[in-house]
C-alpha cells in the first residue's frame, strides 16, 4: 500500500497545472475527502484505503492551488470538480483537524466549517421523491440538517413559502414532473423568532426525478448581512417614529428639521457633518450603500441616494410611508391608495393587502402592522399576502421589534404591550414613571400612560410620558421609567449612541448614556463659511431616447476660498420643461442652495446620406436639395458647414415624407450640411455632403437627314462631354446608380455660334444607332443622358422615341408598286448592303427584276428613331387570313355575332422558303393556324409574321364579336296616379326598362283601333298625347283599343326586337251620390239641419271621405258616420271608378245648428 501512495506522491511533482483553486494547497483529493500532504505521511493506511475505493477520482492541488486529475493528467476547475465529486468535500489538515468545503451555485468551494464565518454557512438537504396520484406530478419532501456556520438556525422554508417549518420537521410539496430539466429550489433559514438568516440553492438532477428515491444534497447558505441593530433597513422603533435617523457602521444619517428635512450625514466617531440631499426626507432606510426615503418634497414618493450623495433617483409615484427595505424588496404603505400595503420589487408594484394600514414592520417572512380597517388592531400577514391574522384585541400604535422576536407596541388605551413571535403570548408591561418633584431631590412613582415609544432593547424602552407633560422617559424591562430630558417631545429615534427626538418643528439629540448630564443639543442648519463664486456650465447632453438622460450628480464650482470643488446637486424631477425636444432641468447645489440648470437634447435621427439628392442645374432658380425617407411635418435645415450657428434655409416634409429645399448652389459644386428636426425632438446632428457642379441641360436632339447624323444641343459650361443611353428598365433608379449603369461615350462639342453657354455635338447615324441598340433593344423609348467628362452630375434625359413598324403594306403585281407607303417611310432591297431610299405617298414604284421583295421602315426624323422594318414580298396578298362566321366570309373590320373561325396561309406564289413564323390572336401565340375558333366578345386582332428569303413580313386582321343580347323592354302600363292591372283605363301612361345607349337604340309607336302608327315616347299620357297628335276633342272618340310597339335595335349589327302591349281607353266617369239623413246632397247647395246628421253614400266605386268643421283640419270618415256638433262642415269625397280608374272629387257643405 505504501508503494501506491509513494508512486502518487512522485507523480504530484511531475505536473504543472494551469487552473487555480480556492481549496487548500499541497493536498490530495481522494473521492470526497481532501488530505494535507503532511497528514498523508502519518495516515498512510487510511489514505491508501480511500485510494483503492475511489480509483479514478484522485486529484492533486499544488502549492499554487491548481488542480490536476492524476489518472488522465487533465487540469480542471473547481466547477468541474464539483460536478464529479459533489458539492461537499471534507478536509483533513496536518494535525487532523476537519473542515468542510461546500460549492455554491457557481461551483466554487467555500470553507464553512468555521462557526465564525460571516458570509457563508453550510447545510444538508435530505430529499425524498415519491409518486403522486397522477403521473404528471411528483411529491417532494425536504428536510434540513447538519447546519454549520449559521448561528441560531431554528426553522426553514422552501421557495419563499411563508409556511415555515422547524428543523425537526419536513416540508412536503407537489411539483410538476419535467424529466428534461433539473428541479431548482431555494431553502431559507430562520431564527426561532422568524428572522431570516440566509438562503441557499439546491438542484435536484433530472435523472433522480423519474423514480422514487431518497438522497442528500449539501448546499452553501449565503448569510444575510444585518446592521448592529439586527435589521436590514432601519429599526422598527425608528420607522414607527417617522424614520428620522438611521445608521451604518461609520455614519448617522438624519432628517434635519431645521433645514427643511434635508438628509444630513454625520460621522459616528468624527466631526464630519454635512447635508447630502435637498429633499425633505422621512422614513430613512439604509441598505447596500444606498439611503431610501420618502421624499416629502415630491409628494412622499420613494427615492434613493447613495451614501455619498450621488445616484439620486425616484423609485415610485405613490405617496409612501413606513418604508421597510428588505433585500431587493421595498415594503411601504401606499397613502395614494387607501393606505394599502405594497411591495416594490425590481420596479414592479404588488399590493400585499387592501387593509388600511399604518406602523408597518417587516420581520422574517411576515409583515406586522396596525389594521385601521379593524379598529386599529395589531395584525400579521406573510410577505405574499397570505395567512392574515389578528394578534391583539386592543388598538395598536408604534410597533417595535427586537431581533430576538419580541414585539412591543403602545395600545390605544395608553398601555405598553409585549408580544412573543415565537410563543404567541401577548402581555402588558405596566409603566411606572418616577416623576421628579419640585426641588429635584425626590421622585413620585405614577402609573403612567404612553403613546410614542421606541424600544432599543429589553432594558431600554424610551417613551413619551402622559402624566409628565409628554417628556421623554426610559424604562427597564419591568416598566420602571426615569426622565431623560425636560422637553415635551414628539418622535423618538435612536442612531449611533444618540437619541434623536422632535420638539415642535425642531430635532434634538442627546447621548444615550448621558452620564455627564449634557443638555439636549438642538440640531441646527449648517452654514458653510465659503460661498459659491462661479459654477461651470453643464454641457448639453445629446441622447436618442429619454431613458438615456442621466442627470449629473455634481457640478464643478469655484469657491470663495479660491478652491475648485465638485458639489452635489439635487434636481427637481417634477418641473421638467420640454420644448422642441429639449429637456430643461432645474436643481440646487446641496448645502449652498445655488440654482443650476441642465439641458438634454432628445436628438432627431440624422438624415441618411442615401436619402439626399442634389440637383445643381444651370437654370437659375432650378437648384434644389431633395430629402426623402422623412415623416410628414419633419423640418429639414440647410447649413454652411463652416457656420453651423444659423441655418441658410429650411423646408418641411410633405405627406409623402419628402422635403425639397430650393437654394442657389455654387455652379462649380461644394459642400452642404443638413439637419432634421422631427416631432417632439431636437435638431439632429448634421449630415455633411459634397455636391457636384451643375449638370448640362439637353436642349434638343434630332436627326439631320442631309448629313445622316444625330445632333445634340446642350446648355452648359464645357465642351468636353460624355453621352450615353439608360439601359432597359432603369427608370426607377436614382442618378448615382444610373450613372454606374450607363456605358458612356466621349464627344467633343462645338460652341453654338452667338451663344455663350450653348454647345452641340454630332454622332453619325450608324454610331448613334449602334449605341442605342446595345442597351435599348426592348425599349420603346431611348433615354439620352449627358455629363461632363470630369463631372458626376447627370443631365435630365432627352427622349428619343421608337416608331412602330409599318403595317398593311401590299405589293400590286400589275403596277409593280408598294401600296400604302408615304413620305416618312424609306425602303431598301437589302438592309445590310443596300442603301435606304425615300418612299412616296400613296405608293412607291420599285424595281422587281431579280428581287424577291423590299424592306420598308419609318425613317428617323427629329427625335424619332427609325422603326423596325417590315418585308414586302413581290407577291400580291402574301399572307392570307380567312375569317368565316356562320359559313360566310367576313372582311377586316366586320362586326358579327357568334363564332368566327380563322385560318392562316401563305400565298402559293411565294418562294418555297417562305414559312409562317408566328400567329398571334390578341397577343397569344397559336400553334395551329387553321380553323382557330374565337367566340369571346370584343375587338380581336390576328397578327401574323412570316419569313421570306430570310426577311420578315407581317399582316394584321381585326374584327369584332358582339354577342350581347337585345334587352327586353318589359313594357308596363299604369294610370297617372299609379294604378295597374285594370280592365280599362280612363287615362294611361306606358313605360319600359332602361338600356345601354352605347350599344342599342330604342323607338316606339302607338296605334289606335288598328290605324296609322304614330311615334310614342315613354311615360307620356296616352290620352293627352292622342288629343294633341290627332286634334280629337270629343272624349267619346278617344275610347277604343290602343297598341304600343317598342323596338330595340343593336347598333353593331342592326339586329332588332319588337315588343308590344294592348289596352283599352274608357273615358266614362264614376257616378256618385251622398246622403244626409237620407236626403241627397247637392254640391251647389248647402245642406242645413238642426239635429244630428247621418252621412251615407253609394259604394259602387272606391270612395275616400273627409270632413272638416269650421275650417279646421280634415279627418277621414266612414260610410254611416254621424255628426252632432253644431258648426259649418265641409264634406269632400274622392271617388274612383273601379273599371277604368277614373277619379272625380265631390265637395258638399253642411250647416248644423240647434
């Protein structure tokens, strides 16, 4: 065995590890044990046994603390080691003393065996995993044991649960089962009183979750860091007394009521004392170098500031009191919302309880408070808002808590109560105040009442005596109190070795151990001997987002003692003025009161240079800068880069986000700066651009037929020019991109005689057409650009238009002529070798001997380019298009109905090499040339291309198919007042449906008794129309049978459809009589009666009857109606004859009097 160990010791010296560790140097790791080298020498057998059991898990730590695996030789880190050996290692030093090392969540081992360790402790979690009723969950039971380095540990909780378990108990909960992830939990340790001592993380490997198992996991406990009072932010006694003072290890921080409640910082042992902030601060807490407080200068909102006065910031917007800072959480009473208890965590607010609360104290996992919603009784609730419990029947005030879990409060009955958090016992402490008598030689014991109380320890209870005029007293644990000061007090705070108390609106302090009988010191406002002479102005802060505004903590100032100092500033966060994107802040220098200002510019986003286009034109007043990519309303400013103090001009972006600035630019080019001001933002940083010299302007471009050259005239300032044509499909490109796409050709221009800035250059026809042909073969328009040979600015384009190829040319065999030509055409026998000759109108004589045909095109002229040529073979009608409709051959331009069949063929007299190359119907290529059936409505074009002796010939044939149906007139007849469906008509009018007048026409005639047709127009009164057309005046002669015929005609084909309606006119009026009490009424005679009248009438016709009395409103009556009120009546009847709709009106007058 000694040989095994000896061999290992030799090997230890052979490695040069690279990874450092915090574990003890010069030691051997065997399994989960660490042995000092000296220990190994004296315990050889023990170590060898461990080596045999843990083969493959042996490591060495050299004198630099570096780790190496003795089997593989690999150097590893502590994190890698903890994953192999686990989180707990036991170390044996040279004397055999034992220490325990535990790895934390980062895998780094820490020594937790020493009970004096203040940052970390150690514990073991026993984990039991069992199945639940469903397979989706596991039951997990946790128990904590073997706690080291955590003093007074009594209980624990899992995952911040308020349900705390004793260490002798286990905690069981149900967790969802996820076999793909490890299960993490946090275990918290507490004192018997519930004060949190620390917490640690435990990870259950996912492979252990699948089955029922039991195992142990050691873990590191990170200990809570408390002040000497045992509390995190401030003592409950101070916070119940408005939190006017708080301390850390070196300083006391207090609210100086003599200086507006500003926070002052006072050295505990030294003489330093000075203001930190200008705010009126209450409920002071201190944690991690920050002071938290309720800022009464800003409506009680929670602020924090570093203990050096920097980093001041607002944390919420609620009126907040009784602030308790516990780690990362801030508990407070929200007086902006009915005094509810709230928690602020990472900037997010959560309501803990809706009770109206006061005197808030957080201890461990519980909140203790006065519940004003329940008679002001003492309540407890856990930090998650659960398990709310009333702890007293009496109303409570001024809650005090000691770190051992003893709670004190003054009752509304004037008594002092003590409550044990551990046992739950509530008891009264009778207060007996020994009040000094006159002369000061004796005291009188009085059973006192108290209100204000601050309990510093079990034997140091400070209170305000009711029976001694509100003076400050100190009582022991038995309630016996002696006077501390003569003053009648308000609040009591304790910090350092001093008592701070209020008297009226002033703060006083006195030593706690006032053995020298010092008089209370009135805390005064500190006045500095030096003055601020000059403040260095703060530069404007440029930011792109308001969240980027960081207010400076300090300003530089020259002082009256000739020093330069950095002075703290408090900024008013509520009075921030914002105008045009400039945020203006006002502040005061702490302790001196001098005003300072600070500005932050919320800059607009700068203009992208790619969105700037400059047009430097030779025409006066035509220069402009165009900026795109803006938003409507953005303002663009133009500057001289050498003078950015004042803009030269500006422009506002339109609804399309484009701003155009008209500005006279330097003809030789130059540099400009552009900024933009966007909505609610300040002006952006400048975008500086170089702009080119003025671009030449093309005045004209045209073809000179005499010289066979194209001539380009431009306006500019140089004869050295380049020209080129824009490639196909580049019209949307900007000039910069377009410039790179154009193939430029150089030319030397001549100055136009008599013109200063006018130049011209010529390009031969062949060269010009050759350049166009390279880039514009598919374009119908050629875009010509010019620029100077040493410049970059492109001219605006000049357009040269390609003409359409000549169509419908034909050869007349008899006259040897090309028919259909005119003077703007030209022809050649061979476009490659022969010259072009002028055509004439309306035909051109050609030589046919030895030729198969001619090529014809439109010639170039002005800014028109020559067209593609067409070939005309010396054969009459070389391409034959045959179109038939219903068996009939139709000619070009015909309009027909139904189906048109098209067949295409070549003239048999063409050379045998002739062939059809393409047949298109309405632009669609047809592979079959014979019997192409076309039935769709509309204009159709048949376009045929053929080749003869290698040349192209074409033919175009057009026709129209119109299959639209003639619409029905749908003739209708009615009386002028709308009656229809009668046997006969007294009067009638005839109507019919509308129609599309672009395609159809419509006419109508009327025939009486089979006579001569007379034109009739829709909607005319038939009787009145016949009267006027025939001069008939006798109504009886109008009686008879009528017929109206309506004819609709299709314009395109002349096809028509006639419809008719027949009806009878009967001019017989209705007969009618009305009766009053059986007497027949007369329209010409008033009927007089002295009794009630029964009105009746014959009902052979349709009758509507109306009556009015004494000129009043008419009302409708029915047959048999009775009138019995005296008065003059008007009786009106509308009578319609049922047979023909004839209508008459009858009016009678009746006078009824008694």
